[in-house]
C-alpha cells in the first residue's frame, strides 16, 4: 500500500489505489460477518473517541470496530469533557496521549480541528467529522457500500447524485473527493440557497432530470441545527418520495440520521419495500471500514 500517512484526516491524502486497498480490507471484514479469526491487532491498545458533537453511527461503529480488533475504547463527549470549562481541543488530546492511548478518533465543529490536533500529538488521529467540510470515513464506507452493490473495485461508469443540504454537508464534500477518485460522475442536487458553487463537480436544482440518469442516489438530511432553511415545497422538489422511487431503479443511500417524510418518504426508507435500499448496508459497512482504517494505522 503506497499510503503511509500516520493520520486519517481527508481522502485528499489518499490516491485511488490506497482507497481500493482499504476498501478491499473492509470487504474482507464484511465477508467474515460476526466471525473474527484475527490476530487481535489492537490487543492491549486503547482508542480514545473524542466526540465534541452528537453522533450515533460513527461513534458506535468506531467503538465496535475497536473491540472487534481486540482493543478497548474510551468515549469522551463534549458535554462531559473539560472543553466545557474552556480547555482547548489540543490540550484535551495531549492529555489523552499522556494517559497512553494508542490513537484518537475525533469529531469537532472546527474545520481544521483534526489537523491541528494531528500537528501536536504523536499518536494517529482519525477524522470522524470536522466542521462542514470533511467526513472521510463516511465517504470511504459509502464507496465500500456502492462498489459491493455494483460488484466491482471502483465506480468507473457510474453516475451518482447527492441530494439535499449540500452547503452544510461534510458528507457531500468528502464524497465528491472519494467518488470522483474512484471514477464516478457526481452531481450535487439541491435548492440554490443550499448549493454552493465551490464543490468541484456539476450541480443542479432539477432533481427529476438528474434522477432519470443516475445509478445511485444519496439523500442528505437538512441540517436545521446549522440554521439551514427550506421552503414548504422542499419535499415536493427534492424529496425521494414514493412517486419518485416508483420509477427509479438505482441504489438509495442516506448517511443518517433521517428526517422521514422530508428528504425521504417512510415507504422508501423502509428496507423491506426497496430492494435497492442500501441505507442499513452503509451502517454495516461503517464498522468494517473503520476496522480497516484502525488496523492500518494502529494495528
């Protein structure tokens, strides 16, 4: 594997071949199911999960991934850490390193928070979401999910739409990097006020015209907590409604959490009613992908 970086901060730091090697390792773990005949590469090692923002899928999957590799983890949440007393992220990370952790997984609201920590500590740092611009482990697990669905190593020849609140989505920006490196054509779709012009790929506000030409569609949550505002016609214009899904045969993804009835209808989000629904497959891929990253960096 050509990539020898100490940290996992952005897919910009990896090339196509590096991504594919990690994805293949994730697929190996997926193929093992719940059976892990491993050498416990993280045995005796503790990973610190430093989450300054709320999380379900990412934080839990890192914890499970660590334990499946034979390690242990500690969770430090923003509301219970000394950050609530004014301690800086770097000081928090330095103290965790001083306690002997083998790596730090961090989610924070600062755009460059993970890189700043990586510049000051001597243990591997993994970006579990920073600001509104970067969520590289999510983008890698999305690529794992899609390549397994299409049955190939990369995404050449695939046209993928990412739909919704693009402005506030670190998932969208990291996926543009990852999916295009793997050969996909990516179109970002959303209302003009939530569709920035600096995303590096084509954009559209006409969901129906894009939907007719794509092989996979990733729906995004409207991030009201970041003051995103949408009109009353948002579902009609940009939601994956039952009517739209009825005439669509491509894959359906969503990184979660889901605003059911807004960006995606209940009947479409329900995996039993949609054979191409990959939403829970993304969650399963998340554990395996994070296992691959932890093994490579720390194991």
